[in-house]
C-alpha cells in the first residue's frame, strides 16, 4: 500500500513508475470510497489522477503554482498534498472544500469554483513572480469544457506574450458536465485525430539519426520543419497565439506525462500541453455515464439509479418546458453545458432544433437569447444562480434596454448546501431586481413552479425570471396555483412575509404564534395588493433566503415607509459574509430561516409593545 496519510509530493518523486501507477490505482479507490459518502465531483477527478501524480513528480508545490480550472479535477492533488485524512471531511461542515482553496492549503494557489478562470489567474501569478524575481513555475490545468468559455481565450491571448516559462495543460476529455458541443469541440477533435505529423516526424528522425550523413541532413531541413508541419498538420490556434504546442499526449500514461512535463519545464516561453483523458477513468459506471457521475449527492450510492422521492425542481422545469414547447414552436431552451443538471435532456430529445447547448459561455447565452427574442422566439435560458452572476452586463445591455422578452429558469437559487461559497444562489434577486423591465417569480412547490413558468412565458414582457432551489420538489394539494401572492390567516397577531421554499417554515411557525403569512410567488415588482395587505398589520417579519442588501425585504420595507406605515418591521436575510459548507437545513438554521428561527424572531416581535 503506497497511499497513506504520509503521502506527499516529495515522497512521490522517489517512487518508480510502477509504484506511481499503483499509487494512481489506490488514489482512485480512495476517491470513489470517500465521494460515495460525502458527495462531490467524481468523474472529473478520476480522469485526472495520473495528471496530478505526474505534476507532483515534476514540480514542487507550493513554490511551483498549480492552478486548477473549476477544481473538479483536483481531488488527487488534495490527497497528495497533506490532506489524506481531511479528505474524508470533503464538502462537510468544518471540512475541506470541494474546490481548491488557498485558505485551506498553501498547495492550492488560487480559488476555483467557476470555469474558464485558471489561465487569467495563472498569468497574474506568473507576472507577480516575474516582478519578484521568483524563478518557479506556473501551471494552469484547464479542461476542454472550460476552454469554451470566453475568459479562457482572453487569458490565452494575453499570456502568449510572456517571455518566461508558462504552462497550460489542456485536459481534453471531450466533456464539460454535458458532452461538449460547438466549433471548439470539433477543432479539438480534429487535433486529437491528427497524429500523422507526429508519427511521421518520429520515423524520419529515427532514420536520419542512424548515420552521420543523416544527422547533417536533419540540420539542413530544420528550416523547413514548420512548413512541413503546416502542410501535414496545419497550424493550430495555440501556436498562432504564441504558444509552443506539445501533444496530443495520452493522459493516462505516466511515463509520457512526466516526459512532456519535463520538456515543458525547460522552455523559456509559454506552452500548451494537450493531453487526452477519460472522464471517470477506472470506475466503469462513471466511464459509461460521466455526465451522471460528474457530481453525486451526499450519501448517494454510486450505483443509485435515481431518487425514489420525486422529481427535483430541475426535472420539473425541463419536463414542463418540453410539454409547453409541443404546443408552441417558438419556445427554445438554452443551457451552458448543463443539459442534464438543469433537466433539459427531455427538451433536447423532443425538440432538438430548438435546443441550444452553448458550452461554458453564459454571457454569450444571454446575448444569443436576446437575438432569438428579437426575431419573435421565446427563449428560456436554464442556468444556475451562481453562474447567472457572470451575465449582469449582457442582461442590462442586450436584453433590458431593448426590452427583449427572455425567460431565465434560475436553478440552485438560495442555499446549496455542500456546494459551498462559490455556488450559493443568494445574489440573483438583488441583482435582477435592480434591472428595469424585469419580473421575478419564486415558487414554493411544483404547482407554483409550473404556473410561474407559464406566466413568465406568456404574461410577461421583457425579462422574466423563475427561481427555484436545489431540492426535491414539495407536493401541493392542487395541480394549479394561479396566484401571485397568497395570504394564510391564523389570528393576525403579526404578519410574516416570505417566498420560495422557506414558505413552509413560515407557515409552520405562524400556526404556533397565531400569526398570518403573506407568501409572495411573483416577488418582483412588488404588487400594490401585497403592500395593501401588509399595511393592515403593525408588526411584520420578513424572511428572505438571499442577501439582505438590495433584496425584496429591503424593497418591501421602503414601500411601506412610502405609504406612511409606522409599525415594527424585522428583516431576516443573509448578511455580512458568505455561507459556509454544511447541509442546507443547517445553513438555513444558521440564518434563522428555519422553523425555529422564524418562531423565535416573530415571537419576540409579537411580544414587543
């Protein structure tokens, strides 16, 4: 057994190739064992095990800097940099992060939770090292999925000008979360299959090296090398941007990986190492369905065939959009490399011509949706709340000003449990409610979700957003929920106002307190009807699963003041920091958004004179 709590980069350097191969096998087994219990990004990390071992065979962190794009590929790196025992706490309260975190370990050079950022971050680190006369190396590890994001090309364009060592490793597994699509995927596919040049080069070099005449001939033809290369292989984008291109390399062959990394380490210019890997390598279910096993839920068995408890909000959205599109050929669905994660596999199967996977290119997706809308289509962009943050300018400039009608189906809204700080969906309401011509819905159950989607498509103009949590949907008594607000009366001692999934917590608390509950389903613009109801109460508590600053609770209180209301108002929302890793219910409790917190806060308000 080579893998142990004492495993380290220094120890790996002393191993033979066969021992390193054994270490890779043991790392895979350990990752599968832990992630099956804690949840996490399984397939990506399994595919990058040899890469991580090779990197630590050649480079020495933290002096050399390895920047992982997104961080899905970094689990083996975490284990072999002093976190063997801690790895069992992955994505748990007070445990280690599912992504690289410099505050967790000096071996993590930069935080990574969103895609396409590693080259830009690595360039900044490299320039700082250059200024400080630090001779160590900087390595960016980016997947081909992340390479579909525009920021990756901004980083490539700027870093190609460096006059020092700078290494970009393109981990090419033909996948992001969903299967890659678009011109970049096709381009990389051609590069992977274009091995003729490299095979020809090796044969010629071997033949010429066997005689003195041949060696002299090799020198004389060196000036034509690039011309021959272009004729056989053509040029590639990386070389055009100033990089030395090395590859494609088998990303599961340790000898080849270590050799090419040592070559790259000696260069005094930027280079791209193109490696080809298998997502889910070493675990057959993940190899066969890497999309399903990209990320698995906590305590979900890796052989689990699905949840017995009902559909997620994502699945309901995907299925209902598919149903609506059968009766309306204007409805289109857009995803940014998350077909399965957003439930759009159903739409893609039924309405292929109206389904668009743009890759990890959220900003493009928004403007693309605006273009569709300008020609009378009804585009629905299904996107995680955390990734919608990238699109603020496009939403304002390309949709709101033009008053284009685009629907955002905002998944993972609110708290997201073990996904951590980089993925919390707490900012979308504050962000979108600051934009003119925007309507926002936040349903609390499956029926309200369907109603909200239908209204967003057909009753709204301009931007319409429907936000829903990462959760199994709750049941409702009726198949329809055709209301924008809903008042539940229990005695009127106070009014509790809320929206989204925490509505049920408010209803439970209100029953104990003889308080009434005003549920907002269409949360913005705030309706005059909701304000008129609230004006009848002198004690109001507002609970919001989002940030306090700029949220609906703040806007609601301002509306009351503008109407001359002089009662007592208590707003409970997320304020003063980022929500840490822990189970969703514990996150809600930490911010008094659970039943007990709401009961205590509203009870205290009722007792005030």
